C-alpha cells in the first residue's frame, strides 16, 4: 500500500464499463479504501437509475474487499467535506479527456484547497471505452460483452 488515505472515485457510471473497473482495480491497490461515488447529476439524462448504477457497481466490484459504493447529489466538493475524504481518483483515456478533467480538478481545488486529484491510466485495451459508446452499441443491438462487466451486459440485454 502506497498511502494510508482513502480515496473517492466519482462518476456517473451510466453504465459501469470495464474501463471504470480497470481504474477501480488499480486504485484499490494504491489506497486502503476506495469509495466509488455515483453522482445523481440531474443535468445528464441517465439510462440507469442511481440505485441501478450503485447495484451494478457493487456487483462488479464484489471481489475487491476495500471498495465501497456510495452515491451523492449536489456539489462533489461538499460531499468530500461531508465524508472527510479529499483524495479524488479520475481516469484519463486520451488527450480528449484532459481538458475537461484538468478544468474540473482545478475547479475542485478552488472550491476546497484540500482536494487533490489523482489521475490513473487504464490498460491500453480500455482506452477507447466509454459509457456512451456502450449505450449506443446496445441500442443498435450490438454485442457489449467485451466492454462491460457481466452484470451490466445482462442488464443491457434485459432492457432490449
Ligand atoms: P463523468 O464523471 O464525467 O460522468 P464517467 O462516469 O463516464 O464520467 O467516468 C468517471 C471517470 O472515469 C472519469 O474520470 C472518466 O474519465 C473515467 N473513465 C471513463 N471511462 C474510462 C475508461 N474506459 N478508462 C479509464 N477511465 C475512464
């Protein structure tokens, strides 16, 4: 274990993909506790409800004992203050993620100077994966088996 701090991995996870699981697994080796925190961001229209996304993440990460799944609404900085955890994990796929992630990390730090964001890179095979791509493939009747955990694949299949 490199650090004794816990870390929060926030996101929409609509739905969770192998890319998210890749980051969760890597983070779980670096920190004693990872709190995967699902946002109830009402600006985005979600395919799966908050509870469904929480349940899918719990199922997908059940073999990682130091991973917890929680949810929050409102400002991330306020949530971090509430749970007294200030290390954030985010994933970076490609250069295209950088600008948004960079802005968000700096904005979070502006909102609370204790917030530190750590970026992890997924395996190369997961760099092209996104929840929106998975949803699009599923909507068009394509196979998503190679891109998402088994429980997500089943849920996507049931929705058809
Ligand atoms: P957002 O929080 O912007 O709604 P997501 O829930 O899709 O986005 O993703 C949460 C975090 O996981 C973000 O930091 C995003 O860059 C990262 N992420 C998403 N897909 C992947 C992937 N395939 N590989 C690595 N990181 C990813």
